[in-house]
């Protein structure tokens, strides 16, 4: 599954498979908002690889893919209208990661422009499973998923707010019912 063709075209990714070079981008030409956006039920989140992200060989250190995915999930929730901070501050609860899996497929390198794609896979009263993948142009670099559980301030499982579950299900349904590129 590759990024939608309009993202490839607008964000300047090379159209050929397997390319590792990404043209320099400028804020004037960059159409992706810093928090990303939803399309066809998926959240697309831009990431630039910085020197601090790489190891001695110039390749992104494996743990940083998890950091990219965490940032993407946080902004996905924000863009979806879910205010985690307010829920934490008012004592409603917060998410805790219950399980993570990741598969590394190809390396990212210094100055690469990446896109993290996130989609809601499953929603229950307490848990939410999110599938995520990291792309450089049309090349899949890593994919995996995370299961988060909603917990109360004492750390016990608690039902997610009903409006959050409704929003997650809307996003899942929009992915299933829209013709997408």
C-alpha cells in the first residue's frame, strides 16, 4: 500500500519506486500541516529525519521509528478532536500503551522526508488498536501497530469517553466506505 498519489505529487516525493533521494522542501511549497491530516480514514503525518535521529552509519536508529509513530498518534488524536490533555487534567483518564509491534523493512537516512500513516483498526470500551506505517515516498520503511488502553488516574482500566469511541468508529467507517486512491 503506497501513499495516495496526490500526497506523492504535492509533497515532492519521487514517483519511482525505491528512490532514496527526496527533493528539498520549503515551507512555501509544503502542503502537509505540521499536525498532519486525515484522508480516507487515515492520518498522514510528516517527519523529517535529523542528524540526532541517526546512528553512526547514518541510518535512523531503530527506536526512533517508535518515536515517529508516537508523535503521529498524538497528533492524529488532536486532529480528530480528542483532547488527551484535558482528559488527564480533569481526572477522566489517559491512554497507556499496552502492546507495540513493529517490522523494519528498509532504512531511512539523514534528511529524508517521511510520512507516518495511522489508521484505527479496532475499538472497544477500553482499548484502541492503531495500525501505523512509515513511508519514504513510495517505499515502505516500517509498519506495525499499537494497542492503547484507557486508564483512570490510579492506573486501572476505564471506559474511553463515548464521544472518543464514536469518533474512532467514524474514522474506521470513512476508510471502509470511501473510494480512496
